[in-house]
C-alpha cells in the first residue's frame, strides 16, 4: 500500500481540538500552539494522519488551504458556498471557465483543482493589490498550470468560448451585457452577493437584458453538530449568512 | 467563438417554468409537455440555450443528469449535499477514491466527472439489482472511463491506497474497521445518514475504534428564492431534511 | 379532580394521524373522516383526550382554532410568528393594544385571549368584506369581551394611549406617521411583511421619520421532527417562509 | 393621552447600539456605559422612549426582563422558544398551569404575566439553590400574585386539575407517569431538551406509557437581519441551537 509520508517543505494541517493551523515543514523549526510544541524534524518520514502529543497532523485538503492557507484581503467565500457554486457551474475535469473578480484567488484555486490539466481557468482582477495577493496564493497552492491571471478591467477583455463564468464583484449588473459576449450560448453563470438589495438589482438586470434563463437564487446554510455520540446536538452558534447565490444560463438569440 | 449546437442523439434539458425534462434528441420524434410540442428535428444545428416557443433548451449539466436523468431505485442524494461531500473528500482532477454502496450511481458519476481521466473511482455494490441499474446509468451518462464497478460485499474487497472513501449504506458502523484497511493514512471519509440515531451509532463506532480524527457532523440546507426583482422572497416551502453528513480522516497508528 | 367532559355544542378537535378537524358537537350528527365515522352523541359526557376508534378527541387550543377553525380570506399568520409577535409586543394580562388590519381576526383572537378581561384590543379594518368575516370568526371563538372592532380607514381613527400596535397591511410605511400619534412613547410596534423589498421600504420610513428605536428585523423558522424514537429525523419538507417580522419602539421627542 | 413617565425606583432598559442594560432608577446614582454617563435624576418625569445622548431609555418588556434582568444559575430558555411554548401550552388569561423545574424563574414569570390575576401557576423546584434564586427573581419582577412556588421533589406533590404543564428537567422520562396524574385529560404538556438522545428517550417513554397523543417535536430558529434599508442582509452569525421542543396532550383512558 502506498503511504503518504511527510517530507521537508510539505504543507501540513495541524489540528488541536477545534483549532487548525496550516504550516510548511521547516526541519530546523518548532511549532508552538495551544497543545504544546512540535519539533518539525520529528515528523519527517512519518505518515500523514499522525498523532503527535495531543495534535493530529494531516495532509491539507483544498478546504484546509482555502480556510487556513490563503492570505485574504477580500471577503472569504465559504466552502459550503464554493462547493455548490462549482456544481451549478457544471465544473468537471476539462472545463473551460472564466472568473470575474479574482479576489484572494481562493475560488480560482478551487476551480483549477477541479478542471484539472485539460481544463482552463481565466481569471480577471482589476485591483492591482488583489491581483498581486492572489498571484502569490495561487503560486503557493496550485497543482495544475491551468490558470491564466489577468490584471485588467473586464471591459478590456475579449476572450470567448467559456462554458461557465463566476462573477464576484460588488455591482455585477454593470458587466452582465459584456460578459454575455464572452460565454457560449447555454453557458452557466454564477454570482454571490451579500444583500437582498443587490439580489433585486441583478434580477432587474436579468429581466431587462432577457439574455439569461433558468435563474436561481438561493442560500446555503451549514449547521454543524457536536460529535459526542451520547449528547448529539447542533453547535450553539453558526454562520447565519455569507451571501445569496445567483445562477442562470445564457440564452441564444 | 465555438458554439455548441444540438446534434441528433444529444441529451437536452427542456425547461418550462418550474418543470424540467431530460430527453435525447430523436429526429423522428416529438416532445409533448405542459408548454406544447417540440419537433426535435427542428432543434438540430441550433445552439444550446435556444428558446423554442415557451421552452428553453439547454445542454444538461451534471446536476440536470442527477436530478432528471438518473433512474433511481435508492434514495437520492441532493446536489447541495453531493457538492459538499466532494469538497470534504478533497476530490480533484486525478484523485483515487472508493465508494461503498453504489446505489443508483449518481454520486459515482459526480465523482467520475471531477476526478477526470487521470483519476479513478472504485465503487462497490452488494445488491445485484442496484448494481445493474447503476451500471446502466453510468454507461448512459459517463464522460471518462475511470470507474470500476464491483458487485460484491465490501468484506470481499481488498484494494488499497485510496485517498478518500464515500460510504452510503444503512449501517456503516459494521464496515468501518474493514474500510480503514483500504484507505491511506490521512484519507478523508464521508457518509450520509438520515436519522440522529444512526449518527449517534457511527460516532460511537468512531469513539470505539479510535482510528479517525477531525470528525465533523453537519447538515446542508438549501433555501431558494422567488426570482422577481420587486418581490424578492424565499419560496414558501423547502426540502427541510435529506440527511446528516459525517466526515473524518484516518489516523495512522 | 375536575375533568373536562364533552358537552353538546362544544367545539372539539378530531385528530387522525396527521389530519386535524375542528368541529362542533351536534348530537344528531355523525362525522365521517379518513379514520371512519364518529357518532357525536356517543362522545357526550366523555372526557376530552378520548380515543374513539383510531381518532383522538381534544378540546381545541387557541392554536387549533387559528389553524383549523378560523374562516380565512386573507393570508394566515402562522402560530410560530404569532407567538413571537405577542412576546415582542409585550402582551400580557391587562395590556391595551391596537391592531391595524384585522384580516381574518386570527391575531385579534390571540391578542384577546392573552390580554384577558382587564385588557383591551382595538382592531381596525378598512375592507368591509374582511371586517364582516373577522366579526364572525371573533364572535364564534372569543372568550372575553375585550375586543373593539372598527370598520374604517386608520386615518379616520383617533384613539390614543395604546401600549403596543400590530400592523398587518401591505404598505405600512404610509401609516407610520399617523400610528405614531396613537401609541404611547416607548410603545412596541410590530409588523409582518412577505418580501425583502417591503422590509427595505419600511426601514427607509423608520430612517426618515426618526420616531422609532430598537428596530429588529427577523424571521422565525419552525422545523418539525418525525416522532419515532428509534428513527428521529426532521420531516422531509417544511414551511420555508411566511414573512419577515419587524419590530420597534416609539421614541419620545 | 396617558404618557408613561419615568419615576424613581422604576426599572428602565438602557439601549446603546447593540447593547442593552436593565437598571433601576436610583436618583442618587449615575450609570456609566459605552455611550457615556446617565445622571438618573435627570430622567425622572421624562417619558419612556426618551433619547439621552446616544442612549435610548425604554420601559422594560417581559423579554427585556428575561434577557437582561433575571439572575440565572440555569440554562436560559430563549424568547423565541418561550413564546412558542406558551402558545403550545394554550396559555391565556385565566389558565391553571404547572411548571416542573422552576430553574431561574424566567418561564414562571412569563407564564404568570400571561395567565394574569385569574390564572394560576404552580412551580416546583427540587434544588434549594435554584429555588431561592428563582424566588428573588419572581419577587423582583412579578406583576400578579398568581404564582405558587414549591421547593420539593415532584413525586411529593399531589395537586391536580392543571390544564397544562411545562417540564424543564434533564430526564423528564422519569416523571411522565406521575405528572400524568396531576393534569386533566386533554391537558397540554411541553418540554425542552438539548440533545437528540434525550428526545429519543422521551419519545420512547411516550411510546411505552401510551398516555399522550398529538406528539410534536420541533425546533424554533430565529434569524435576525441588519436593519439598514439599502443593505438588507441577515446578521453574520446566529444562535443555531437552544433545544428541541416536545409537546403532547394527555389522553383519557
């Protein structure tokens, strides 16, 4: 059986009770957390899934990277939303997709992991500050060289043929007309917006342009439970709102 | 710009208001639904996204296939849950994964689409009736030849090295010990169970075997909104429960 | 021990599985439902809580009356919302309150039951059709003579001194200024509105008039479970939306 | 118009942004909070609803008392649950009800406010410590002398004729048989329990004793919104779980 073992410079997820840390194995260094110290050199050649004192050491998943690895200067899109967005955009191995608003690059990474080496993600970010931060994140965590990063206004971009598009900007109604040109007839479109006013606004834009069908507006709620078999119950508090998700498909004329 | 056009024998999604139908284009045939008739031959060479009378014609997404294409003789796993399961199992292009309980093959297809041509999905189903139904579904809708279907008891299966496993059987606590042998240290495990009693039972099994960490129990709720800009409000009714999702990661000894 | 026994002309709630019927005992009549026939005369002098074949016979609660007794020609306010509204309006034995928009009179009855013989409910309905229907409902089900029903426009009403007000009209923002005059400084105000656009509108009115503080906007969700001890789980479907509740308190100048 | 004005020794609710404080007006004292100081003597003879600097001063509602006034040494029952419990127990002006487990006395107060001077609340608490704390709370905040407090084991209590009972103890299944004797046929019974295991246990007790019908298990979720008209959206976080509510009605034999 193949066993994944921890190597120098590997990323690891360190878990202690409800806390999680994403770290790179530096064999000359020691990690100090709430559960005591970890001498990194002692982890080398040990299998992932290892218990070390009261810690557990795992190979980071994409979710771990998004939650604990990405450096963020924009609003996070939570995994519960991100996963549903990928489904609604019909992402699979080989998909060709466009992202408008790279933000921190977390969604970009997720798209990249799913569409794989035969797929393609073009992502456009106007703000240079976000672009540079996203670039670092993507360089640090990417697995496939299938991402094309562009630092420009979406109106200056004229690619075409995308099978789906994800738009994460504050006022997407300004861009709908242009984005419509970039994607194939029947292509899936997705957005996330925090307020009901914005949702009303984008619906108004859809109603006006008449270029999109199968519109869906929804919220995804994640409710976690305490994992004690004899006292099963939801956690006392939860994330109640991240954003409204809006989806549609491009009509052909 | 590449335009996807409808060809004979293509699968199409036909939308009329809230109704959706998944059909194959038979050029000698006519579709009759609530919104009137569609002469299929008239759709040929038209782009996807086409309006036809009061219908809209789309290229089916994976979600459409799961919801409207799959022939089902077991309980459906809804897209909201399926998407989050894929995320928690860390599925991406190239993943090697195991599914215990093929059911109708809907999740198998989803796994197959994501892991792509360089990935691999082994799926095991004990009941011959389910196995045969799933086989037909997978043959009909698969895109990549990355699925190995096995009609046997999980106890008779001895593969190894899987990076993740999804278990969809009624009493998973019986199989945890064996499944632990088949997956890598650190591998992700996922399950769906409809009752709180079953969740307590599987948590008890985890507590007893001490072989899994980072246990998470949760529910995903999807709340849809009516898409009228001037009267934005949730739909009156919603799916309130599909199942509890249980996740963990294998510890190494 | 006092035992409530069923008398001729009593209201009874008849339960059969998930079905409930509110009926008046007519000793010359027979009830026919999904669970078979009930000869009403056989129930006389029997205690409430009686099993009769596969039926259970109860004395109706206020909730039963609201759900199964009230004749309705306006939108129902569900018990989950009604109960929270009463709390937020600080209703108790002896309260003096105003209702704008009597509707079917269901909330009026609930207010009446709580404020009791020493309290007072003034309710105003513009539409004569609703007024007449509500009058019948209230005459049929009231317990205390503490309700004053008025069939007029709220602008024609000039009472004062109310400790709280409940407003159930489509565009409450038109009336806020006038209603402010009718209630005491510090009085509680409550509303229910189905769309987010209406909520934005009323918040705008509050922001403009500057006469109300401690504004709260919320939703109440009720999730029911199947009551089988060994297979505890939520019902598959639930009511996902009834209305947004809006509360505030009148500021003094 | 009658205007409520603030008098020495009155209870007041002081609001500043999201913070609320319940205080008694001591004319020789000053309140110091996040929004600055309040010289209490300056509030005397002013109407409730007054703005004082950046504060708002209200007459406390029952909800304010429960949330900010009650001294608590047991788990709080939130207003959202408390309101629905009162409805399901069919409480109204004049009701005769029993409470098993007084706790901090918060629910007792709520019951007392609703049943009013012609109603009656008998409440039983075994733990002397809780009993004494509840006694102080009830003496401080009660409006009607309709509460009988008993410091004993429920098995030592033999009253009868109650129209409804609320049970707030950890293992209610032990007491169901006895409590059944104390309430009328058809009487409503209510409970709150935090874990699914407890819910299964009480359902098992109901199934075994066969003395209760119309069983309902549910949760009440309250989701609050930020009250900005142009950016309407739910708060980021919410209380996700307080307890499961269980209701039923006593069958007669």
